[in-house]
C-alpha cells in the first residue's frame, strides 16, 4: 500500500482529499501545518506528498526545500495561487506537478497515480514489485514495502525504528555502538551524550519483543552497544 502525506491547513479540503485517496487504496496521513508535516516526514517513509503552499508554522516553500534536501519522492502542489510565476516557482523548487484550487478530485487522483507510476518505474527499489524479505526467528522485515511482522502480525514502525531494525538484520553478527547506529540511521555525526538511539531502541523493543525488559531480538552488550540476538 502506497503511503501519501496530505499537507493542507483547510480542514474540509484535507479531509475530502484524504477520504477519496483512501477509497483508491492509499494509506493516508494528514498534516494541517508545516511543522506537523515535518514530524510525519521524520517518522515515516512516503511515496508521494500533496502540498499546499500557504501553511502555518512552516511555509510550503520551505517545506518543499526540506523534502528535496533528503528525498526524491513526487510532490504535487495544491494551491490557490494561480499566477504563472507561482507555478514556475513551485516547479523550480522541485515540485513534480502543480494544481490550482478549485480542482476536481478525479483529476487529482489521476495525477497522483501518474506520478506514482513514474516514480516506481524509475525507482525500482521503491516499487517493491518483488519484495525482499529478511527473516530472523519470528521477525519478518520487508525491505520494499517497509513492513515488519512479528509471528505473522504486522507491527507499525516509524522510519527510524525500521532503519534500526534493518541495520541489525542486515548485519546479524556485528555489535554496534550508539554512535555507529546514530551515524548509520540518521546520517549525521553523532553527539557523544545523545540518548536518541537509546530512546528509539526502547520503542522498537516495545513493538517487537514479547518482554521488552528481557529482549531477545535486540540485545544490549554492556559497555559497548547493541547486537542482534
């Protein structure tokens, strides 16, 4: 199921778009301001973003720049700004398509599907046509669909939790320090006193372990870091 983020501060429009996209079989998250959208983008992997340009807290232009700094996913601008220069600016900032309000829901859905087809065609890793699955005990990690199952049951993970688990499953014999995990997953230089990794490990354990206080899958190597059980 393709995951789409709808960023629109107008409640009625956001709910309308989300409802019709869900009917088409998409997994939809709704954000009503730029800051909320950034939080979603930090925690989840999306295949497409629908973006209003006039947003509270973080403007649409700034949000689009931040998306393009890290991702190549399709972005469709949905805006009341209908001047030619506004459309040119949005496309130059990295948007893949630009629709003006008012719009028809049928055309929006058609454009969403077209952008997703193009994205999957030129990004085979994102398409997941033949999903790669890593199995470890009762754990299943689906590389392309970003799904994790424990004993056959799906466990909803954030993007960072998924990346941490994938790191361990693809390096089953290695012990990682917190700094090494942070640098691999966050792709930033680690801060020596940062507890971010520990917090995410604890959240991950709560989702995949039968007894998080006595973990089997992600084990602590005292004085060094963590390893796959």
